[in-house]
C-alpha cells in the first residue's frame, strides 16, 4: 500500500475501534482464537485437546454444554460477564468460565456421576457406599420416601456434589495453570456474593438445616464462610465444625471414586442432622401441645365427684357399644403393625422441600454430561494435597473466615493489551474488507475499460474477486501438507543464498580460481584454488502467475497441481517479500472470466485461500487474460518481472486457432519491451504445440522460457528449479 492508503487505513481503524460492540468482540474470530489457545494451554499438560465453539445465544440459555469430552460450546451472552463493568473485566470473567468448564472436562468423572444418580434413583442407595453409621439410618428411611421426596433428595445430593466437584476442579486449575489461572478469582468472587452471612440467613427465617447446607456449599467451593465473630456459637456453625475436615478432604481428593464416597458421607451426615432437627421440632411441638392442653383443662374448672361418678358409670356401656359396633374398624387399625409403624416413622422423616427452596445455587448452568470417565487417572495423580486435619475449633473457624489469597493483579496489563489487540484486529479486518471491496470494484472497472486489441472485439470481460468459501481453508491445509516441505526448503535455500550474496566472502575448494588456498594443499581431489565472492544485491523482482482454468484442466487433476504450483509461488513471494499476483481465467461464449486470486495491493490476508477456491470449466482465451495481467505486472517498479503461464492446451475460445496464436504472440512482443519475461508451463498432450506458441518465430528476448512437464505431479518441483535459476541459485 502507498503512503496515503496506509494513513487512510490507520485512521479508519482508529475510528472503527470505538464502534466495536461486545457482541462483535466476543463472537469474533480473533477472540475465539485467543480463547482457543487458552483452552489448549490448559489441556496440553494432560495430552488432551478441547475444541472451543463460541456462540452468542440467549442470556437465559445454557451457558456451556459439551457433546463429548473434546468439544465445548460456550454461550458468551450470559449474565456472568454481561453484568461486569468494562470489556477487559468481561473478558476475564469469560476466561474464568472457560477455565472452570475445562476443569470439569479434564477432571470430572461423568460416568461415575451418572452411575451414582442411577443407583440413587433406582435402588434408593448411595454409590459408592460410604462407611459410616449414618448411612444405615439413611437406607432404612430411604425406602419410605415418596417419589417426589426421592426426587428432592436427589436434587440436594446434586447440589452437594456440584459444590464439592467445583471446589476440586477449580483448586486443580489454580494449582496447574499459572498466569491465566488467576482469572478464576473474579468469577469465584462474583459467585461468592450470592451467599449471605449467617445473620442474614437468620433474619430471612432460614432454619438450621438450610443454613448448614448453604455453609457446606460455601465451604466446599470457596473454603470460606460469611460470618461474624459471635456466629461461632450458632447451631449450624457448630455442626459444620464437626464435618470441616471431612469436607476439606472431599474437595482435595483427586481420585474420583474416593471423592464420590466422601461426598456420600457428607450427604449422610447432613441427613442425620436434618433428622435430628426434625425430631427436636416434633418434640418441641408436642410439648407445646401438651402445655396448651393442660392450660385448657385448667381453665374449664374442676369437675364434681358426682359428675365423675356418672361419667365412670357410663363408661362400660360405651365400651361395650364400641367393641360391638366398631370391631371391624378396630381390627383393621391393628392388623398391619409394620405399615402403621412405617407411616408413623415417615411422619418423623425430614422433608427436603424447605432445604431446596432456601439453597444458594451458584453453579454455572451447563450440560457437560459426556458419559465418560476422568482423564485424571492413576498414572498422573500426585499425592493428595489434603490440608492437615484440624482438631482445634478455633483454627477451623479461623480457616473458614480467611479470604482467598490472590497476589496477581487483575486485570493484568497483558489482559488490557490483549483486549485492545483483539479490538484493533477486528477493526482492521473490517477496514480491510471495505478496502478490498473498493479495490475489487476498481479492478473490475479497469478490466472492462482495458484495450484487449481487435482479436477480442465484442468479448465481455468479467473480473471476479470474491470472499473465499469455508472449504478453501481445508483445501489450503491439505495442499500445504503436500508442498509445505518443498516450499520451506526452497525459501530457506534462497534466503541463505541471498544472505551470502549480500555479505560476500571467500569461496575455496575450486579446480579453477585466482588464488592458491594453502589450507587445501593436502586435499587428494586437487581442489586447492579459491576466489573472492564480492557482495552483490539480490535480484529485485516481481512475479505474476496466470492459470488456465478451462474444463480440460479437470483431466488427471491438472488443475490441482496448477493450483499447488501457484500456491507454492505465492508462499515464496510472501515469505521473501517478493510482490506476487495470481490470476486464473476461463471463457464461456462471449464472456471472458478472470479471477483475481492474489494481487499486489491485497490487504485482507485471504489470498492464499482464494487460490485454493478456484474451479475449472469452460474454454480458454489466453491472450486476453495474459494481456491484462502483463500490463499490471509491467507497471511494477521492480527491475525483474516474471510472468508464469500454466496451461494444458491451445487457446480454444477464439474464432480461429490462428487468432489465438497471434493474440498471444502480440502480448509477448508488446510487453517484452516493458521488461516482462515469460515462463510458460505446458501440461498434457499439447505440450509441443504450446512450446511452439510461446517460442517459435520469436527472438530470444521475446520468447518465453518453456517448461515441459510430462507428469503434472512434478510441476511444483519443476517450478522450484526454475525459480532458483531465475535468481541465479545453483
């Protein structure tokens, strides 16, 4: 780009940066690439790759879901970062979400979790079975739950499991992911805000089991509880202290099976406490009822002895009547003592309804049920880093009130730089697209107004510059697997040679030379002469490539090898800063189509995909396309200008073959005067005729250098050899 265009480009980018919305930012290709690198960095340690899919969905929808353990779909339009202030903070929250979900995909054993839920639902048992006496009481009571109560207990178990599992996977991420792992802290702080203090829960009217359960969830995930100094005597806190070490052990146990067993143990102890609270409540209620009954009797006054006697005398009659008239009802009441006992016991079982309505749910809405085990197997498990079991309640309280230590600066300077870089990259892409459209329109107008001489009179020109299709990138990657090594080797050889040419030096080991090299006198091959290699400039060059994309190129996949050759030349030019353009052409009736695949002033960086997006069909009017491309190349300021023409046949879209031949020869003669040199490549059975077309009856200065290629597969190698010759590399 020239100076004015560069200045205009930068001004447009700065202006557009301010207009990039959050949706544009977070759903962009640039942001996806940045976050994908983060996900790969997290999972690389465990030889596991997770592909990230970023979508802008509904805010109330599922935030994250996985089709399997290798793919994570993330809805970036969610309250977790939409409510944050500033784009940098939103990006940090989003990174925290990815860290959290990647932790689940790495370390959570979804297969074990599904099995535990199935056993719970179908058999009313816990799996793996905990080794505690509370479990026996749980099993005896579980058979008496109704289906709705069982469902509620499963939900309570899920809340507990989620909290402990979240605590485990986040502690793993914080330990194993340096740097960006710190982005979990803002997310954790945001979720911790949803928990209330003990006094707030009391003021809201929550009972002891509800407060205890919320404290367990907070302790499991964040290792902290919101409490004041005088809350240490609270009933819920006292019970929590009894289970403190058990919860800490569950959070820091790495083996999924052992961790699940500890989760079930915590669940049984929670159930035991709820049952005790239920019994206390019933006992208190009974005492209250007895007290009310006693007060009622006292207030009704004392009965006279006569009345007592009368009531006593009537009692046998009443008993007789009852025994004779209601004997069947009486029998039925006493016929099934086990059923009656079960009914009475069920009345004393704790109801989970209140607990569910009062639980603080900070779990991220996701659907990561991959039905797979954990990648954290025994081979890569280190010793469990379980904190020392504390016996002093004062120490436990101190630990529960301690805030997480985060010494990292959030947001960090790198977060701010990365956010600005992504925003600028988005703006650049948009400006590039705008400029590309303007340039494409300008080139199309130039092609229509260009003078193609009388041989092409009445032929309409259509110049196409289009966006590459999604399939083009796949084709590019496939082609580079075949020619990537060749391209890299050629570039390295040429780069090293250019470096030597620029530096100069001494060349020894020669049969002929100007000086005797004393250090080589002992050589048996008599190469004992040397000469000085003076510094010289590298050839100042520009390259043009014109591909015949007529229908005949489909035969034997000739168009594939022509495309790969063009791609090879393009990569050579791009890596060595050699200006290069690539055009293709074909013809349908009175219309000649030219495809602008890569151009000198391209700005969007998509030309390599455009080269891989060309298709073949129709005929070929070579002289018309060659004249237009030669004219563009001749206007370059470089000293050497090389035009590569790759074709498999003679021009077929002219009125006669002679017209086609004369048109091409006219191009060679006109533009050789403007220092354009031609390299013609013939493919297929018409190579002899193609060679005659580009060389016969032409002077050495005008005639093209012809490359004969019997096997199209050898075309890239042949062109590499020619490139070395053109810049005088042996």
